[in-house]
């Protein structure tokens, strides 16, 4: 039987992995939804087709993260859900709108397809913004103040920009011709906005949170930790240069913007995790205080050992099957 401390590490690591993979995978399909053109049916069809085989499965990682939080850290789950009840509800409404619009646009008459495209786009924006808004409130320890809500709004806008970045990078990878060139321009713009957002959050967060400031700037590992934001910001410049080259040769190395975007997501997630570890609820509960009874977690570990590898295998398999440039959209 594993000790409570070891179980805390295992379940916290799995939950962190689920959140990161969700942010990257569902992030790009939310980004595609945010970019969806309302009055260009051909491009809209191609963009929908690029995420069609994946978007439902991508959301599995969100379900896994929430499920792990519930079974492994029930006390933290209760605090977080209570604090974020309203934004979670709005986010779910956005995800529902996306799901309904995705299916209904396939059956709608041509004159009504724009309506469902608009709903799909709106659902994507709502979901992305609410995820960023909740992240901002989490970072602010769920304080109900003007500063907290301002930071949460900034965080919401930042996540919309970040999802747009990785969504456009996905389109560069999956599409060709005019749409691919448009995606390159979208990626440039979103990258520059995201760059400013990352700088803003990186400056503001330590200023309003003394614990974060101490962890980053008064650590013996400061020189080593400095490599993380420097590498992250360098990747934005590398991506910008990569996109300029792709304008001239769009068929070569179209995968690079997506990989660079995913690395940016990973580095930002590391920075966030490091800032608050070992707290699962900032300033209130650590993973060691919030962990559930070791007897139940040891038993559930058998199920986790089956479920998590199955999800990973299925995800890899689905991307392997549908790899390559997107084919024309067909519902028949």
C-alpha cells in the first residue's frame, strides 16, 4: 500500500498532465472555433473538418482532470467548485452550444448554416474566456475584489488569444492553399497578442502575490528558473520567424508552429505549477492536506492504471489514423 504522500504526488501529477494535455488539444479546437469565418462556407467547412475527428475526444482530458480532482482531492474540489460555480456553468453552456452547433450545421439548410456557425464560434469564445477567467480567479485565491476580477478578465482575454494561437497553428498544419496562408497571418497576430499577455501576467502575478514573488525571485535556483520565462519568450520570436518563412514555402515544415505553440503552453503551465506547488487551492490547501483516504486511493489506483493508458493510447491512435492534410468535409 502506497503512503498518503506518494499518492498525493501520483494523483497530482496525473491531474496536472490531464490539464496540460487538455489545454493543448482542446485549446486548438477551441481556437479553430474562435477563428471560424461566418461568411465563407468553404473555409468554415474545411476548418470544421480539421477538428471533426478529434474535438469530442479532446474534452475527455477535462473530464479526467475533474474526475481525478474529485476522487483524490475532494476537499479542494469542493472549495474550487463552490468558488467557480457560476463561471463553470457559463463554460459548460459554451461547450454545449459548440456541440449542438457542430451537429446541427450538418443538417441545416444553407441559409441557416451561418447561424450555427455563429453559435459554434460564440460557444468557443465563451468557453475559452471562461477557462481563462477561472484561471485568473484561481491565481488570485478566489478573492472577491476589483483587482481579482480585473486580473481574471485579463487572464480570460489571454487564454482566448493563446487558444487562437494554437488553433491557427493547427490550421497551418492541417490545411493548404488560401486558408493555410490566412492561418499563417492569424497565427502571427495571435502570437504577438499572446506574447504581450504572457509578459503582462508574468509581471502582474508576482506583484500582487507575495508568495509567488518569493518563490521566483528569492530562490537559490533563481538563475536556473530565469531560463523558463526567457525560453518561453524566445519561442515567440522563433515562431514569428518561422511563420515568415512559411509564407514563402507553406508546404515545408508546416508542423513547426504547432509544436512551438505546444511548447509555449508547456512552459507557461510549468511556471504556473511551480508558482503554487504544493498548494492545490492557493493559500488554503496543499495536495498533502487535501488528499483523500489512502485506502480508497490505493484501490482506485488499479482503475487509474487502466483508464489513463487507455485514453493516451486512444488519443495517439486517433491522431495517427486521421493524420495528414484535411479532406473535404462530408456528412454522408
